[in-house]
C-alpha cells in the first residue's frame, strides 16, 4: 500500500528501512522523503514506526513535513 503518494513510498519500503536500523520519523524522512512534501502521510508513517518498535512519533511527527 502506498503511504506517501507524493514520493511513491510504500508501506513495505518504510518497513524495510525501519527494520534495517531503529529510526525516528526525521531519519525516515531523510532516507525516503516521506512527509516532506504535502505531509499528509506523516501520521501514518509515524504509526508504522511505532508498530515496528522504533522511536516513531515522539512529538516530532507533527513538525516533519508540516508546511
């Protein structure tokens, strides 16, 4: 399933990045570009990180990709 339509990033891609190493939403954005355009995918991407046991949304989700 696509998470970020702007960048064409899928749930699978986010899971792969998060499983390679623990990462925050800011790091995920730097690696994949998720959340840097319109920002509508940020909340879901953050939830994926939390589900995978990463730092996920520790408040930074609201600022990453916000315009």
